[in-house]
């Protein structure tokens, strides 16, 4: 069965996501950066549980199972949508007549 989910992020959206999680600013996500993006950040026990699971070997010449690809896509798309929303809120706040950067602090 073919998956009809469409991923609507642009290359610029993906680059912004990499930039946000890139801890050493080298333009590449390390494994730790990738984990930071995918693992739960509000629930330490769930994060520890995920990190404690044994690693499953993956043949890089083969695709991940479809359910794994969909789950990864959902997380990445949610992160991109969150970043877009935050950026939109920032712009809206900055263009507000009564916005004052000094007063914010």
C-alpha cells in the first residue's frame, strides 16, 4: 500500500531545523544533535527509557521500515512546523505597535 502523506517543508525549512539543532554550528547534525531533535525533551524518564533500549542494527543500504520512516517524518515535520510558528509569532510581536525590546526584559 502506498503512503499518501505529503511532506510540505522546503529546503530552507530543513536548513533552519538543522541550524537550530546543530550544537557545534558546523552545518551538520551529529548523532547527539539528531537525538536531541527526536527524543522527548520534557519527559526525562521517557527519554532515559528510549536511550536505554538496545540499538537495532540498520543496513544503510536499505530503507527503514515504512512505519519507522513515517514516525521520523512526523517528528521532523512537527519540529519544522513548530519553528515556523515560533518565527511567525516573533515577527508578529516585533511588528506590534506597542512592542519594546527593552520593556520585554
